[in-house]
C-alpha cells in the first residue's frame, strides 16, 4: 500500500478524488493511521457532523497479504457519540480489497452542497462518483441487494442504513462478508453518522485485476506465517473455543464468574444464560442447517462467526456475537435466541451498534418504557429507530441521551458510550479500561477479561484492585499496536500465552516490510498511538474527570459477590504514566 486517496465531497461541481503519497504517515496502518490523521487534520473543537470532520478508512499493515486473520478495517473520525477521537473496527471483505488496490487510507473530507446521496466506486482504474438517491432510506440489506444488481457479486460493499442517513449517535457502517451480506460493522462511536453527514450512502470496492500483496522477504514471511498459524490453532481459545462456539462461548463463563450484567447492570448473573449461551446457540445453528463455524473474511483460520437460520431453515443473520447476545439478551432480561437474532438482523439492517442499542433498550426498560423481558416491546422499540419516529431518534442517539430524556440514574456509559458485556465490579481490570481508554467504554481497547477471567497471559484476581492498572495499561498499549496491523484482536490470546507466536507476529511485520522491529518497538508504537488519541481528546476539552466510571459502580454492590468498583481515581490517573 503506497498511496492515500483523498475525496473532497464538497468540491465545486461535485466530489473530487486525489491520490497522494503516504508521506509522513509511512509505517502506520489501521488504527494507528486513522488516529494520527484525525489527530493531525481534524479540529478537535469541530462539530462531528460538520464538513470539518473527516472519515478515515484504513486497512492494516498486513491486510491484503497471506497472513491469517489480517483483514480488519479501521474507520476513524471525531465521534458524534463521545465528542472525542474514535476508531471503529470491522471484519468483512472491504479491508482486503482496499489493501490489494494499494490504498493505505481513504479520507472523506468536506460535505456536498446539495442534498444528493452519493456512492463512491473504487477499482484498479481509479475512482468514480455516482448519485445514489435511489438508495435513500433503504436498510443495508436492501441497499446491498440493489447495488449487487448493478455492480455484481465480486466486489466489497460499505454502506449505511437509515440510522446513518439520520445521523444518529449509534449509527454504524456495514461491510459485506464473504456472502455479500452487510453483517460486519464498524459499530462503535457513531461512525455511520459521520458517513451520513458526508452524504455517502455506499462505497463499492472492486479488487478485480489485483493480487495478494507481496512481502519484501517471501521466505521469512512464509516461515512466520506457518509459526503464527500453528500458534493460533494450538491455543485453546483460538483453536478450540472460538471456532466451536463463536464469541458467545463467553456467556456461561461470565455468568458463572458473576460478572454478566443483567437488567441494566443491576446484577451479575442471569437465570436464562444457559438458554442463550454459545453452546446452545451452536447446537441450534447446526440443527437448523446453519453454521456454527464460519470466517467473516478470506484467510481467517479462527472462524469465530456462524450463520443463524430460523426454525424453517431460512437465513436470519450472521451468528449473533457475545456482545449482541448479552446486550439484547441478558441485559434486557430476554432469553430467546430467535428474538435476539431478529434484533441483531434489525441492527445490521438499520445500521446500528448492537452494544449501544442493547444497552439503550435496557435503560429504556429501567425507565418503564417497556418492562424487562418484553420481547415484542424490544423489537418494536428498535423498529421505531429505523422508522425515524421521535422516540426512535432518541433511542438511536444512544444510552446516554436516552437516560437523560427519561430521567434514569443508572446509565452505564463512559464518555457517553455504552459499556459492553462485562460488569466492571465483577472484573475490575476491564473497569480500568472502560474508564481510561480514549475511545469511550470499549472492551476491545484493553481486554482484561483475558487475564482476569480466562487466565491468559497470567492471572490477576478480577475482584481485587491490585495489578489492574498495570494490566489495563499493558493491554491498551498492545491493542493499539495490534489494531494497526489489521490483525483480529483475538490473536491476542495466543500471543499473550505463547512467546513464539508473539515473535511470529513481529517476524511477519519485519519480513513483509524489510524491517528489524523488536517487541519494544511494537510497544512504542502502541504508546505513540495512545498519546496521539489522548492529545486529541485533551484539545477537545476532555480532562481526568472523563476517565471515570459512572458513580453507581462505586456505590451499588453487585450480586453475587456484593462488590463495588474499587480502583481509586488517583490510580486511574496513572494508566498513561509514561507521558
């Protein structure tokens, strides 16, 4: 990847594209690149939906190569949900197609003068723009179906649904999977609203005529691929648990640990957990002719996804992931996999972050809008978001806004972004990550569950405060670097437990680019990225007070352990102490 594609949506006479060399952004990819471009080029005080914001789309450093699980896509901007810097990450085919076309990044700038919707077509011959008003207010499934009729089945699509067009804070960007279904989402932080503010409905990426990206040292690269793949396949999580039961394998694990947030974070166990567990889900998928093991993009050997069919064997959605099953399930008191799958399908179609929407509906349930466990009510509320009703627009703006509108005190957000599926009282390390990551509450920013619960990379007692700051700090540094490679975050399980697999990852980068990086260099990259993100947030007005959990986590003991979040503010302020 040797070029950056800049697209000025507000250019006189219509959108214009320009290709430029990588320049000062050399050596960066994925999250590292999106965060550095946003930090350097976007005014931190701008309105996130204004022409001044930019949407940066970047594959990772190893994306488009033969390295396994390296097809992740990063999308960055100033978040309309958090007001700070954002990187949102997805699988699917888009990242690999962009990488093979040679693009290190695509930057959407400005905003069209009129009200036309646009689609951007990128292929080996260059970039074209066409009006897309016929796709207005279509869900992602119908939009992709219409695009396929015109552009075929051998391309990758990125689209927004109704939520993105309405510029709602929970709006996502859909990336098509191997079956050209819009099921892989850059979900967090409202990135879909920023794409909607640019009036871009779809990006069509055609990699025809391209080949795999080649390494500088093919012999060493092939050897590193072999060691890396073997490491993933022999690890219990990436080689057994995730392929067999998907990410939802965690439901029983977290429920047993007493850290499964239930009824809007009121308790740590859900009586119906076994009914919606990964084991129950996989059994149901296979019984109905779906798939319990499936890769969301070419070349992934973990294959933690799946296909969920209805009772008649008809496709409904991709396998709902752990976070989705929790947010729409246990968090809302719903223990019906079919209802959860319908909600997942609706989120993907409307273009919404499943975590944000599940937590939002949980807050609405606590407010008495509908009761906990109301399956039909949950479906109705989500439908209102797609319809753009006044209530739907409130809900589609996220849990924070919904809590304020309905006067709810227990609103589980940090930097206005909803907490994911691990209660920070039951897993103190993930609470540190939620509080301090520049991204807003985000489990993937520093996945302390690995060490606190799964005992990967050692063990730190999840109910104690000792060691949690150091654990979160090290994981946030490592994650920022991994997010730059295009690798799926799940490689971290093998990397943390197997020194040879970590070395293989470093060897992949070195042999691909002709470098001589060490583990210390990888850590330095992670620190550099986090420092840039924190600097942007500081200039946007964030202070240490924003690196805190809601007070109810410190005041309300969580059953069954009857523990509160006890990491002190002064300790949280030490997470980024290398600065």
